[in-house]
């Protein structure tokens, strides 16, 4: 097991290097000169000498690979550079923006877990009956709507029409409801289907037949089906965590949520490269770590895989 | 089965909407002392000597020696001033009853420190001409301050009154004797002070207890950041937002503005014309270097469609680059109204022949032009499409190229465009600051004019007009400048921008400052 863990953890290093290198190349492919951008965002009309001195200040006069190495080494030490726009350390910006996004992602995950499990179970119980079809149809319908549209509809209905919730901002605890619901819509239909299908599949397994033969009540049987079905959904749930965090961009904009998605959009509009780079690395790390954790958890849960890993 | 699902869905929707009762009418204005202003932007760093913050926020906290009003420059922190015969020395007599909100005294010494701080941070403030011509600052006595220029500069007072950079911040907020690397606080002399600021969320301004002038009626201004326009509108309908205010489609697109106007529940107001929105016709490019082509384009565009159809009559049609209410721009120029027939004649005259595909050709080349715009601005795209169809009608192909901000700037600098938008900053920057930028090669205006025969003369005349002391001579020079660019047809005037305000009925006293970037919160009150 330990050997497996070491192997898995070590294998993330080349992956991270590859992803960051790719991101670095892509950003450097842009035709605009970052030194000039750094001057222009401060309303300075760039002259040749100023651009040159800014290039030196930002270390842009070094060869490509040296810059990449510097960037990686500095990032590992937590020095992510300074924003071109407001001159604040990028790390500080991230520290401000990450907690709201984590809150939002957490609330969304709770909604996804609760509704996908309950609706998934309901659907499997009423397999192919009208209740199943109605629920699935409704969820599918909601998921098919783009999130900016559904977000505005929800905002209009619950805030303006019913006057129950605030439209946007982060001023009260209820503020998180609408953005979290909006964000969960995109994921809900996938998980409802996943759980429903797994439940239905397991229903026809022999161990359920035996349980029925033993005369266990309906509730216990459903519970048994559920615990066996949830395992394969775990991987998907695990991987949806980084996807959730990366996918908050639009929802954060609509609901004026001061998270990392908005930070990234603003950085892109301003060509604030240090912030964009930091965002990319953060997301890459997040995806790789979540992937790693999910792999490890799956191996630990499943006795067959555990044996293989040894 | 499908019908069953449909019926089920409809039933669900009916239930959901049926149980709805509007609950948001309970907001009462009695004793309301907070105004919520929604903006797509955070106030950022409002250091008055830098350009990184929101102008409207800087204007609430910081004041200048003088103020620009529709009646011209008026006293503010200076009671009066004298200008020397040679136009080089301005002596200001300061108010004696002013203190900064941190208790520091406002006097000639504070003024000197502020102006010195602006001038010493030359790189960041050189965009303003006045910064380039200031020679010396001097404390004469406690409440008398003198400013000496290198050469006469007629818009000196106007530029001192701008929202930035010549606004006064407490010297106690300086870091190492300067404001160039940030400030330790935001103590000004203005009607409001910044009480709280949460990055990208909100800023809270409270009335300045020690304000020397009339204290504002509304105690608190809550500047709420809402990046999405639709959210702002819903916030207004929900009573969470009291005021939306802005120019250039920044805060409100024209459709939303008209929709709210028709609802009648809100008061909508439009300021007098401010900035100028025009299209640069690049005189330094293969096709548009021919004056006849540029002239033809002037007649080919239906501005009425743009003003009414796209901007919903929230902006006025522009016949000339500068509106007649702009200083020195009230001159008679030949107006080129929409006339497709005339446009076609001019193109015929220029040797462009219509082929079977409906487009014009000359020497085997198709008359194809490119309009470049900043893709952040949705309105500019729609305007471009309207122009595209107008030009197609006279046999000119127009491709519209939207790029992100920096790429757009790069194109501006290199002159690699046939058509590009040009926006002036509006009063009180117009006309002097606008024409002054025409001389800067990194501006699209410079590039578009680069092919003109008398470009050198133009730049020189602009340089002269800014230092011209004689009013009549100055007017004459402006006339020459505006007449020349008009005759050469390098600008295709579209509309004059206006500031739009939408607010709830209980809010009163909403007006406009001369600058389209300022919001006069201090005059507003609730009824």
C-alpha cells in the first residue's frame, strides 16, 4: 500500500510540470507585451525606455526557460508575484478570494449530494413510472438551461417576485442560497442519473435477491442497494469538487460573489498575467490532488483493488 | 408520455408562481439615511493622485482648489485667485475654515505638498498637460499659495479642478513624503469619508462630520459592487438598489434603460451631451487614404438608425466631432447628412466600380475595410453591424474585428486598422485634453491622422492653442483645427454621449456634474 501511495504521489510531479509548462507557453504565445500592459493599466503611456525598464523589473528580459524555472521555483516558495493592476501580492488576492469560493462550492456540494441521492433513490424506486420520468425530465430541463439564465430566473423569482432572498452580494447568510442552487443545477442531472442507474443495476444483483428471500423489509433492501451504488458515484463526486470551484466564474459574476472566478475574469480582462498564471496553477493542483485522493479512497474502499495495489 | 410530462411541468410552474406575493413593498423611506448605489466596478485604491481608483468615489472624498461648473470654473478650497500678467503665476487665496477629516489643518503648506506629490510622480500623471507645465510651487503665507508655470497654459484652472490628480489629501496620509507608492489613509476635505471598504464587495461612505460646506443630507452611501448588469436591474426592482448612474453603456445598456423608462416606476434622467463618439477613418491606409473614400463613408452611415435603433435615443446624433456646447467648438461646418446616393457618387468619382457581386473594385482590388473594436463593449459591436449593412448598400465590405482590450490598444498604437472608435472624455476635458492626445503616437487618433498632408501643422497648432493667452486667437486656432479635421473627414461623428441615471421615486436631488465621471451624491436626499 505504501509503495502504491508513493508511486501515485510521485507521478503527480511530472504531470504538474507538464500542465504548468503548457500554461506558461500558452500565456507567452500572446502577442501583447506584458511589460507594456503593466504600464498601461496604470495609465502610463508607454515609451520605449519605460517598456525596457519594466521588462527588466518583471524579469521578462530573461530567456523563456529561465523565466519558467524562476516562476516555478518562486511559486513553490509561495511567491506568486504581484498583480500588474493593483500591485498587491497575488497570494494575498487569492487568500481573499478563495474562502468565498470554498463556501459556495461547499454549499453547492451539499445541495448536489442531498438532492441527487434523494431524487436518484426516488427515481429508482419508481423506475420507468411517471414519477421517475417527471423528476428526470424536470431535472434534465433545469440542467439544460445555461447557468446565467437560470440564475437570473431564480433571482427574479425568489428575490424580486417573492421577496424572500437578497438578489446578490454576500451581505447575509441567505445570500449563498441562490448562487449555490444555480451552480448545483449543472451537476444535478448527471448525479441523479448515475445514482438511479446504479441503483437499478444493483436491484437485479444476486445479493438483493437473497435479501428478499431472507424476508428483509423494503427499507433495509433499499439501503443495501444504496450503499452498494454509492461507491461508483464517489469518483465522480470527488472529481466534481475541482470542477465546481473552476466553474463558479459565471455564477460569481451574476451574484456578485467575491470569489476566485471573478478574480480570474477580471484578471483576464486586464491581462493581469501573474494572477492568471496563479489561477491556472491553483486549478491544476486542485484537479491533480482531488484525482489523487479519489484514487486512493477508491483503492482503500474496494478490497479487490486493495489487494492489487499490494 | 410526453404530454404527461408537459402537463406536470406546467402544473408545477403554476403552483410555483401562484403562491407568489410581492413582499418587497415594505421598504419605507421614512428615516432612510443610506443610499445604495450599484456599480459594476469596485472603488479600488482611491488615492487621489493616482488613476487606479473610481473617479466618482475619489470625488466624494477629495476636493480641489477650484471646481468646474456649467458656469465655468468656480472657487472651492480657494476663495479667490489672481493670475499674473504673463499668465505664468497663479496665486490662490485659500479658505481658512477647512480641516482634513483626520484633523490635519488645510493650509498653503498642505496644498504645496499635494501638488508637489503629483508633479514628482511625473510618469503616472503626465497624461495631463498641466502636470507637464508646472514649474514651481510656493507657500506665500499660511493661506496663500502660488503656482508658477513654465509657459502660459490656458486650461490651468480647468485642469486643477478635475477629479484627479490635483485633489487634496491629508499630508499625514503620505508615505515617505509622497503619494506615489500608496497612502496610509484617505483623509480628504470632501463631503464624505470612506468608512469601510471590502475589496470587490462594497464600500461604505459616511458624511464628513467636519465638512466646511453644506453637510450632505444622506448620511451613508453604500457603494455595492455588482458585476452583472441584469443583477443591478433586479436589485433596483427589489428595492436593494436606489441609484444607477453612468455613461457609455457602462452601467446600463440602452434597452434596459428604455424598458425601465416605460415601466414608469422609476425616474430616469439623461444629462446634456458630454463626450463625443466617433469613428476614426485612417488616412494612412491603402483604401482610406483617399479623401473621397473617407468622405463617401461620411454620407453612407445612417446615424439615425444608430441613435434610435441601437441607442434608443439615449444619445444625440452628432453632425460634427464636437458638440456645439463644447468650448470653442461652436463653429459652422458643412454638415454631411445621411445620403447614400451621394456616397455612391463619391466612390464612382474615386474610381471604385461596382461589380456583379455588389461590391466595388479598383485595379482588381475589392473595397474592403476593417473596423476594430474592444470586445468588452457590446454596444460597439452592434453599431459596427449597423455600419456594415449601410456600407454594403454602397458596395463597401466592412469586416468587424473585436479583440480584447490589450490587442485593441496594440492595434491603436500600430495604426493597423481602417476604422476604429474614438471617444472623447467629455467636459471638462474637452476639447483641450482630447485634441492634446492627437499628438501622441500611441493614440488611434494620431495614427488615423498620420496620412494627412498637414499633420505636422496640425500637431503644431494644437501645441500652440494650449499656450495661447488671447481668447480670440485661441478660438481662431481651435476653429482651424476642427475645420481641418472636418474637411479631411478623418472623423466620422456618430453621437454625443450622455450620462444616464435611474433611481427610485423617493430619491430627490439627483443631478449631473460637468464631468460625466462624477456623481453628486452630496446634493441628493430622500423624501
